[in-house]
């Protein structure tokens, strides 16, 4: 047991994404026969690696600014024997200019500004005509006025699923597939995030870490649980002018 809590050790993906959905999504974009795949804000690149595994002719690049994530991604690529085709670099989104056949951006739109609209505008030049963008984005569905349980102390401006799709169309994409994380995926994501803290607290008496875990759980279960969601859009860029 280390002296600090784990670092995303209990999550396969840094998003509310099940194994089944990830594999189906990877197969869907791999079926288009991409030769290049780019993951912006890739974390440890689990989805990127799965796309590359299902598209054996593709070369893939994951970029992120957290070196611990990149180290994990490189190890995972070696484990699945795709490290000759999947590379990871410490880069930010605004350093990219070379377009790819498939671009992935899951929970990383903040790399391009304060809104999904800004992210979509910045991502479009990175997708080759006829290519695909896989966008994973938080959403907010308001249930009704005056709901006492609908509380998120530092709420950010998130669109509904419908508004997010509208933004994508306005940016010049075509929505090829629209799906949202289900309750099991959302619970697994929050529980997996908290597991690093909770497992560590079984062996350490640390008031700061305990308060951090309790506050996150409070905000989740008593606050945003029934309004926050996560959408996965598979978007196409028309190949005609």
C-alpha cells in the first residue's frame, strides 16, 4: 500500500464507458478502414488501443499532458502487442495540425475552450473529409423547476444531448450514431474514481483524503446524479465540397 491514494487504478476508461460499448464503438469506426487514428486528451488511451486492434492497417497517436497516463498507455499497448502502431506523446490539443481518418475526443473538449461548440470547431480540421470524430461529452438534462435534489455547487454549462447534436450539425458534422452512458456505466465510473480513495482509507487515517471522498460522494449522490449524463457521438465529415 503506497503513501498516497491510487491514480485511476480502478478504471478501465476515464469515462462512463462499459467494455461492451467501447468494443462496439471501436468496431464501428474501425469498419470505415482508417489508416490514421488520433486521440486528443487520450488519458491512457484504452479506447484508442482498441480501435487500433480492430483496424490492423492503422497507425494511432494518443496525446495528453499527464505523463502518468501516457506511461500507462504505452504499457497497455505493449501488452496488447500494438506498440509498433500506437504511440503516445505529451502534447496539448492546440499543438495538433495533422488531420486523421478517425479522431477521438472523450471528455477532453476543455482542451479547446470553454464550450462544446469551440471544441467542435477546433476538432473539425483535424478530421479528414469522409472521416469520423468520436466525441464523448458531459450533458445536463433538467428534470423540472424547483427540484430540491438538483444541486451541483460548481455546475458548468453543459448542453442537453439534443443541444449537443445540434451543435455538431451546425459545425458541419453528420451524426452517424448517438448514444448515452446508462446508469450502470455512470455508477461504475463514479465508484471506480472513488475506489482509489476508499481503498486507501481502509489502511490510512487521513482527514483530508476522507473529506475529499465524502464531498465527492455527496455531490454525486445528493446532487448531479439524476441530471448529469454522458453522450457518445460518432460524427462524420462529408467528403464532398
